[in-house]
C-alpha cells in the first residue's frame, strides 16, 4: 500500500541522504494531512524492468502514465509521459494511481537528477479531472479523490529533483495544477492554460488557489480563477505563469535543453538549492538565510565539491557522482 507518510519520509531519506540534516519541506507538508482518509486501494508493487541499456521503464501500474529514463549523456533525465488519448489525458483513478507510483519510483531512484512531465497526446497536456468518472462518484468519494489529488501534487512539488512541465496544447483545471506543482514550466505558443472550475460551481481543489497567486500575484490569480479565463502561451509567459514560450511543437526541445543543463550540475547541490529555495520562501528573511547557510554547509565535505574545484583548475568538465 502506498502510505503517504512513508513516502514523505522516503523523499527526505533518498533525496537528501547523508547531506540533509535541516528540517525538510516534505515532512512539514505531509505531516499536516490525515492519511487514513486518502491512502487506500493502491496495492500494486513497483517493479523496474530493464528493456535495454537505453531506458528504464516502470512496469504497468497505470495504462495512462509511462515513465522512462534517458540514457548515455542524458542518463539522469527521467521523462513521465501522460498517455490517455481517448480522454485528453483527463485525470481519473487510473492516472492518479500511476502518478503516485511514478513519483515514488523517481524518489527511490538515486540516479534521477531531473524529471520532465510531457504528454503523448497531440494538442493537449492534461484536460483536468475526468468529469465523466466524477459524475458517478458520491460527494464523499469526490472529496477523497480531490484530497488524494492535492496530496499527490504536493508530493510532486516536494520531490527533491527539479521538475519541468512541458505544455503543448491545453492544460486546464487539474492539468494546470499539476504544472503549477513543477519547478519550471515550458509551453508552446499554441498552449491554452486555465482554471475553469468556477464555471462548474466549484473551485480549484488541488492547489490552484494557493500556487497560482504565488506565481502571478494575488490580483491576477483572482481574475483568472473568478472568471475561469484561459490564456495563451505568450500571455502566460508575460504573466510569469510559465518560464518560456516556444514556437508550436518546440516546447519539448526547449525543456530538454534545460534538463540537460541541470543534469550536468552537481546533483547534491541542485537538491540543496531546491530545498533552500522552497523552504526559505515560506519563512522570514533571517530564517531563510540561516537555512541557506545550513544547506551550503552540508555540501562542504562532499566529493562533488572537490571534483568541481579540480575540474575548474584542470579546465575540463566535472564528473559528478552525487557523493
């Protein structure tokens, strides 16, 4: 069974390992939830299958979520593909289960350095919740599902490796909330982004009311949520909703460039940088600077730091091993 309290501890253990002694963001987040209501019916074990030296694929936990690891110079880059073409990647129970297991698998893979979330379905990233499936749910079942979805996106946000959302086409409702939970967002000019929930007499329930204003400001977030207005790629980048807007069909290439840049850096340093930024953002400046000092100090005795200095002196590329 996927018990999220254990997953939260796993995040801290596997991502920070020997170097993390500071309080972790993920434990602070996950300890605030009641897991008994929402950790159920997820009993499929994780198995890794080596199909070739070029990729590492998670065996079928979900038909709609595919997880692969790139190889050779790109080893360390993990790609999660949403693949539910018949429903425009709408998030139902099966996809949610696949997302949970995939995030846990990435977290338990010490070789993972950066993750990209992409879509295998043309012209859509994720259309949001599966409303056909939801129509058959009771109010209690909906409440449990949305709580699990919110917690899953919190798990995504708390992953210690950087995450990049690659948005080609529509990212609506829960689809946009998934992207908001990532560290970096790249979209195409033809992307359509929005939180249309108020048109269904509900509100964004998987973090949208909290993450959107932290990105674009409270006033813009209120307008977008109150009206359900959809924005295109160029407006999204002007609002700060996405980092880059690429010509149609080129968002994946731009995201891969960024992933490769991250993949070359010291993995322990990247993870500590993410922890310092995420946790420091939630506290006052004085406390944040103390946290930064603690994160910096934990890197001083690593082999990677010495390798970086040696590579600089020898005018060569560093070879980091995450130690």
